[in-house]
C-alpha cells in the first residue's frame, strides 16, 4: 500500500514538474472556476426565500411572536424597524394558521367575540357598557381597514349617556365620532370612498349624523363630505370641466383617427381636436297657449249658447238704438224707427278651449360651442406631396365637416354656413420626418449574479479550451521528439568516416611512409621486430 502511495506521489510530482507555468496556471484557474460555479449554483438552489408573515406590528407583538417561533424551532427574521416578521416561504401558511390558533397577532382591541367567550352574570352595567363601546370601535376599525388604501384606522366614538330621569337637554345631545386613518403612501381617496367612510361610521353608531363625523389621515389632511358629495370632478368645479373637455376632445380624436387611419394607415395620419365648451346651466319654465287649429287660429268648441228673437207688427216696434260691440258674440238688434215692420235678435255665445302647454326645461350641463380639427396626412410618396390626390383631400374635408356640423350645438353656435365649417377644419399634407426616429426598446433587467455566474462560466470555458489546445500541442511536440529519438537510434555511422584519434593518426603516417619511403618503412619494421 505504501509503495502504491509513493508511486502515486512520485507520478503526480513528476507530472506537475513536467508542466509549464502557463499549463499550471490554466489548471489552477479551471479548478477555481469550477469550484466558484459549483458554489454559486449551490447557494441559489439551496438558499431560503423569506417572505413577510405579519406586517405593521407593534414592538411588543413582534417580540411575543418571535418568542413563539423560537420555541417551535422555526427560522425567522425581523425586518429593520421591528414591525415585520419574515419566515421561509414554504412555511408561511402553516405558521400563520398555527399562530392564529394561539391568538396572534393581538390587535389590542376588544371585538364582539368577547361577549360570546366571557359573558357572565357577574358583569356590572358599567363594565358591560365599556366593553360594548370598545367592541363597537374595534369592529368599526376592522370595517374601515377593508377599504382600499387604508393600512390602519383609529376610531373614537362619543355617545351621550342616557340617565334614568328625563333630561331636558338630551335632545340637544347627539353622538359624535373622530376617525384617524393611516393611509398608504401616495394614495388618493376617490369621492365614492370618502362617502363610503362617512356612511360606514354614521350607520354603525345610533343617532350619529354625518355632520358630527370627522375623518382625517396621519398627515392631518381632512376629508370633507361636502366636497365629495358635490364632487371635485363634477361639472361645477374647474377640474370637472377640464375633464369633460378632455373627454370630448379625446373621443372625437379617436373617432377621426380610427376613420382616417383605416383609409390611409394609422401611421399616415395625425389628428388634433380642440373644443370650446359652454358650461352654463339653465333651468326655465314655459307656459304656452296655442290654438288647436293654428291655420284658422281656432280652438275646440266645448259649449255654445244661442238666443234668437223675431217680431212682426204695427208701429211702435223699435229695436235697440245702438249696435252691439263687434267683439261680442251677439249680432245685435236691427233698428226699426217707425211704421209697420219687424225685427230679429240673434245672440250666440261659444266657449272655445285652447292648448295650454307647461314645460319645465333643464338644459344640459355643457354644450359644444365650437370645434377645431387639425389633421396632418402623409402622402403615399413622402417626398412628393402631389402623390395624394385632391379628391382624397376633399373627401377628408367632407368627413371632418360632417363631424363638426353634427357635434356643435345648434342653439349655442347658431346657423353655420359651409364657409364657417370650412374655417374650423385644417388638412395638411406633408411628410412625417418623425417616423424615421428609431424607437429604443426597453431591455429587461438581468440580475447581477447572473452576469457574475456567466462571466465565471465563460472564463472557465476559455481556460479549459486553452488547456486542451496546449495539451494537444504539447502532445504533438512529444510525439515529434519520440520520432526523432527513434530515428537517431536507428542511424548507422559510415564505415569510411573514422574518428580522429592518436592510433588512427599513427596508422595514417605509417601508410604514407610506406607509400613514399618504402626503404625507411622497411628499416622501421625491422627495428620493431628486433625490439620485440
């Protein structure tokens, strides 16, 4: 076993020492990158997401709930400020139910459940009245909290005491209420919400009128019921009139934009509408009397009384000395002054009835006195305004003239001529250079940790690629060295090539002497033989 460990250590040491500095750096960087990526992935996959369990608690309630959670072994966090408690997301529902069964969080008030849990015969009238009063305030606070925008509410109700004996001043005493709201930042109550708040308080307390209710928020801003009833957005206020004006202009603009956009393209038309609104209100009563037959100016005959008298005889018969009033319904008498004769009197009384019309008229709260419509149209060929024919422009003007004629109030504007309507319309044909501006698309925000993890991953991949390339190149170099070494081992020296040693030099000198001076060479040989 020790031999194996020693061999493994020796091989590892030799392998590490055989690496270059760049290869060692690449290996270390790759190892560090892999460890960092593994740590980041482990952190984000195993971390616990904390979510709020209760918010806006008092310091006392926060401490009590934290103590309960600690005793149950539940992990929790207290947010800065000490009013919010956070628990793991997967445990929030079960923990909330468990704490609710134990009576947490405590609101500090007395609800109507107190009577069902603690009612008994030993309670005095004063104690009962105090608890009843506190329960009424608590229940009213809970009702108000359900309205959107209200985080918390404090209600103080003052109810006059009713004694055993009749109090002559009791009629002048009435209940009153004061409400302080803790609203969400930046929330603005609508008129309907303000009226709802007043009605909730007034209908919850006996003999409490809205005049004796005061409602304000934590910033001492007072909510007035009269302003909510009349409506800050009603036509009687400046804000309401501006809203009506904007609504009318917006509706007309959309109508024209959709119509012309369908004809020419939505990006080829720009519409602007301005109006003049008359907000005067008029209430009048008309009592009209008209004949039934307006052509003959006659009414309906409902009753008639006719008297006819005739007389024939000798002298002495005389008629009236004067004719009747021409306006009367009688024909008068025929006058006979003397002699024989006769007279005739015809009297006719007719009662006619006419149409009596009583009208109580209330004018609309606003009338459109004037309209101005400005339309810009881009021609089919933007650089050539003449590419849009005059016929199309005339059709557009005719469409706008019809809209203006039917929208303006006839009584407020009077009779409008074609020239007057044409002066209220402007159609401009020109290219839209603003359409060439490229819109910048909003790019989604990527969390910083994704960039960090991505950067580390890219760096690790680059280092790994560099290490692989260098290892491949190193392997090729080693293979080339091995081939060269094998070739050197197989290489055989030339027999004609000898190394220059002392023996070879002497041999060459003797060969040269034998060729050039054979006699001397023979003498030398004899000498060597004799010496031997």
